C-alpha cells in the first residue's frame, strides 16, 4: 500500500464522517446514516485490499459510535415501534463499535461505545421517549462485572481534565449503584470550559451529554 493511497482512504472516511455530522445536525437522519454506511462499506473493501492500516480500527469504532448516536436521536424523535427499532439499532451499532474499541492502543483508547452499549438498552426498553430504564440493577451480580477497571484508559484520575472521562466514569459508577457517581458529576460540571468541550463533542449544543448524564442520574433518584 502506498502512502498516497492510505492518505486518500483516510481522508475519504473523514469526509464522509463530516458529511454525516452535518446531516445529523440538520436532523436529516436517513442521509446521515447513508454517509456512515458508505464509510463502513469503503473501509470494509479497503481492509480486504491490503494489510489494514492502524487508523482503520480507530475510524471503524468511531463510525459505529456515530451510527449509534444517530440511531438513538432518530429513535427519540419517533414513537412506538419505530422508536424501539431505531433504539435497538443504536445498541447494535455501539456493540459493533465496541468490538473495535476494546482492542485500540492506549494512544487511541476510548470508552464511548463501551458505555453507550450499557446505557442504550435502558432507552430501548423505556415506554416513553426521553425516559431511561436501568439495564443493570444496582449492586447486582451482573453489575459487578463492570468495575472501574473496565475503563482503565479513560477513567478520571485526581486532577484529570478530560470531561468525557468523568462522564464515562460517573455513568459506570451509577450502573454499579455507587453513590460516588454524584461527586464525579459535580466535578464534571465544575471543570473549566467543560460545558464548551461537551458541546463541541456532541455537535448539537450539548444535548447528547446532558441527556446521557441526566438519564443516568435519575437512577440514583429512584427513577
């Protein structure tokens, strides 16, 4: 594989992701999904043509994570069976993304798919858009399989400055029924420019992070 071909392939995937994000921000869900499906097909063909480059797994995890987010927002804009179908598709995408994400090198490590594949089933089982049913009962044997060490590369150390690390760590603590999650979220909202960084990562004025944290926070309140 030549360097030029590798650069072209990566640039094409990045361009398709950018188009998908733009369509997502406009609420054009089918078009956003189509761009990402094209990116998946292209990466699959590219992987078969030569030795897969290192960036391929990183981008595959990210594209499936984007699909999961788009399907989730698409589903929450609908009702009834259509909503459940899209929320189920969202969880399936996060599962596929986690298949790539779990083997990433430390420099590229992420926990986006890992956490959302746990939170997503609760949305899929909810009876009303915007509510959240916990997929794992607090302190259950199943919950104990997801200790803090399941987030070794993104968990927030004392003094850490990555707001998404705090968000992911707090979410996992809530899933385990640990009251320490509240202090993690308090630290998150007090971090300098955390809100701005969350909005930039969400791509829609911060709606996605607030929804995720707010939904999980209701577990601690008995909801």
